[in-house]
C-alpha cells in the first residue's frame, strides 16, 4: 500500500476501514514514519470522540431549581384586571373629552358675561298695532273691526308674537 492511499483511508472520517484495511495500514505504518504518526493521530482522535460520546451530559445540578424559580417569578407578577386595562386604554380618550367640556363651559361663561344673551339677541320685537294670536284664532272680534282677516295678517301675527 502506498502512503497516499494510507493517508486517504485515515483521513476519511465517515468510513471506517475494514479489518483487512487496518492490518494493511499497520504493516505500512511500521515501515513509514509519516504514516505511523498519521495512524497514531487517527487512533487518538477516535478515542477522544468515543470518550466524549460516552459521557453523560445531563443538566447542571441547579438547572431545575433555576427553571422553577423563573416560573415562580413569572407567576407572581400580577396582571391587571380587564376593567383596569380598559380604563388605562381609555384614559387618553376621557382626558380629551374632559378638555373639550372645560373649553365649552369656559366659552359659555365668558360670552354670557359680555351682557348679551342668545335669547335677547335672536327674538324680534313684536309689531306695533298687530293682532294677537289668541284674538285671531279664538275669534274674539272686540278689537277687530271687520270679520275678514287676511292670511298675511294671520302669518304676521303668528310669527311675530313673542310666544
């Protein structure tokens, strides 16, 4: 067997050489110093891999205690109730509504202090010498000279009355 064949067999980690292959490698390694070093390196590496694979790699002794402690800490955190969470989320909306109410109340107060009220400025003064609504509707003819009242007089009386 040649040196390059021995090294390729020794370097191939996935395929293990057969018993005949190992005996041929050993025979060659007895005569060649470089192949002997490669064979020893392969033997040491295989021994280390097998020893590491045989070790029991369980969790550390305090692993269970740490996990249980983390679970207890996670459960101890009090979560807000549904109502509390709802009020926290609605806080901004309620604050803005309150601001609008305060603004409207202040505008109402300040415009009322100017001396003008909405009722006094929007009601027209009754016309002088016009008929009252009761006189026209009830037919009280004491102040009406003739019995014929025009529709224009009725409309003026109804819309110009203060009632």
